[in-house]
């Protein structure tokens, strides 16, 4: 609620009247705080992705955090530039900013820890039906 009350004077690109996913929240936070977001140069990122935690962040946490984690991704936008006060905490082979933090009170996550396998499969089916993505065939 603190973030909402602090940033209500900004024009948000998504409606605050509906549910937002974690990726949308990351992008809204980034834009509202001066960062830049746009279409991913590498296209859609869908599926389980290995996200690596920056070593500088691990040093701050000592040994409390694993060096990487797996997270469900489903987005075609990415952060080009984080807000000036933000620290990039995690990245992947596909996306340079997977998680960022500002101080000890704002955390933005590109992936979807709130998604289950069933949710992402349903989204993939809808994207295929709407011709937003294509099935890749491996030989």
C-alpha cells in the first residue's frame, strides 16, 4: 500500500482497478521511477527460466540465498534501464533485468512466482490460438 500511495500521482500504463501480474508490477515500478521498458529484443520469454543472482547481492546476504533459482517467465517486454536508485539483483540468458530492488522496500520481479504450471500452459494455449507465438520444432 505504501508504494501505491506514494506513486498515485504517476500515470500508470496499466489500470490499478484490475489484478496485475508480477511482470506488470515490475514494469510499472520501473517506468514510474524513471526507468525504461519496451519490447524484448529477443522476443517472447515463456517457460521455466534459470535466473542468476548477482554475486554482489549474494555477498550482502551471506549464504542465505542460492546462486540461481528457477522461475516461470511469460513476457515479451523487458527492462532496458532500471531507475537510477535501483540495483539489479538477478538476470538470465534472455533478460538482463530479472529482479531489481530499491532500498529495502521495493522489489520488482520480471518472472511470475505466482504462476503455476497450469496457468502458464493455459496462457501458452491462448497465445497459440491468437497467433501471438509459434510452435518451434526441433530436429
